[in-house]
C-alpha cells in the first residue's frame, strides 16, 4: 500500500542499508528474495521485521500480490543518497 509518509531522517542500520541496496538493485523484491540475497542472513522472521521497520521509516512500501508482499523503495536511489548525505552533513 502506498502512502504519503516521508523518509525518516534517522540513519539506517548496516542491515537496513543492505536490504535497501538489494531492493534498489532489483527494483522490487519479496521478503524471501531479500532473505536469500543477504550475506549471512538473519532468520526470515528478522528480515520481515526489518522490512516493517523500513516501511515505518518511510523507506519502503509494499503491494500485495496473491499471498506475498512486493516491496519497492519510496524514493529514487539518487534522491535517497542525497538525503543520507544531507543527514550526515547536518
């Protein structure tokens, strides 16, 4: 479900950044695809929890296709980079 939440200025954890890199590289991904692509992945449940956190932070959104959720970034990759750099500078 898409909504109008803005990305949070709070920094992302290492694992959150890794998940975002996977979603950006694929354009869209399921939790299972993300879990499979992670290096030394945590449990599947932990990945789902991280995806929920990233949605709460406004970094991801999802749509339901059948029984699965498809996650997509809310910002273009370049815009997200600029926002992260702005946060570091501030």
